[in-house]
């Protein structure tokens, strides 16, 4: 596992230390967990952005509508 060294502003370091103590967790594990959550949120934000862009694309909308029409044709008819 690689080692990473960084500096933090004093106030952020104090908050980190306090949270780590209250959770009985090493600071590096708390940083690791927070970073994983943050990176996951960035990934999700990219998906949202791409879906919003796709929603404005006429070709994508047409393909989606055609796909939905085909799907609905394949559903069994109610009796």
C-alpha cells in the first residue's frame, strides 16, 4: 500500500482528530473512508451530468422512445 503525506489547515486537522477520537477510529482510516465517499459522489455527479446532457440530445431521445415502443409491444396484452 502506498504512503501519502499531506498537510492540513489547523482547524481541519483538529476536526479530523476529534471525529477520529469520537469514532474510536484511526485518522488515516477516517480519511480513507471520507475520500472513498467523496470520490463516489464525484462519479455519481458525472453520471447525472451525462444523463442531463443526453436528455437534451434529440437523437438519444428518439432512440430511447423507439426502444420504449418496442418494449411495450413485447409486453403481454391484458385480457
